[in-house]
């Protein structure tokens, strides 16, 4: 069974990675053909090149955003407060969203890069949680810069079978 990574539709203005690479072997896996037929039933899939073109179109679409995880941030109310569970949950959830930047079927790998909205949300979260002490401002500034550099370089890797979970938009 493929890992539970979900493809989610988002607004068309979401920035996409500058490039996306698809590497397929000389023989196409049956599960990949089935997945692509499920998403694009009218697309010709008679050759490796047609599979590569179809997969590139699907994964480079503005709607091709994957939710890798969701983080729950602690709200301002404590658990002992009776209204704690009435707080708007969505305001305290950060979805870790990413675009596919590489599909390498022979190496059994799909590489994801975080979206700019996700990096912005994580940087804000980092600043709100870890940079609250004004006395250590210089140290926090350096740590924040290191965090921003690391989060912008971060990639997430999954086995290629994760693409079996593709769904029609």
C-alpha cells in the first residue's frame, strides 16, 4: 500500500518550482500506467515518452500541491481552560505543502520541495516560538538566518510508489 501522502488542489497563483524532472526506465511500471489513466483517461500512454509527458503535465500543474504533514501549533489558551477545545483549530494548523521537483522511477524516488507559503509559515512559526527573548537578539538573528537557509534547501524524498496515490483534481 502506498504511503498516505495526499495531493491537494490549491489556488492557481501558487508559485511552482522552476523546474521538474521526470526520469522513467525503458519499461513502464503497470501501477504508473493505471494511475495516469485514472487521472488523464484521454491521454495517450503508448510509449515511455507519452508517460513522461503526461506525468510531467500532471505534476507541474498549478494544482499539484502535496500535503506532507500537518503541524498543530499550541494556541493561546491552556488545556485547563474550558474554551480550549472551542478555539478555531484551523488557525493553529500549519500544513506542510510541497511540489514535486524530481521523479526518478529507476531509482525509486520522488523528491519534494516545500512551497513558498509553507516556508513562510514555518519561518513565522520559528520566530514566534523560538525568538521571543529580546536579550539574546543577536544569537536569535543568526539562528533565524540559519533556519531560513535550511528550510529553503530542504527536500523530502519518498519511494516512487507514492505516485500511485495520485487523484484527479
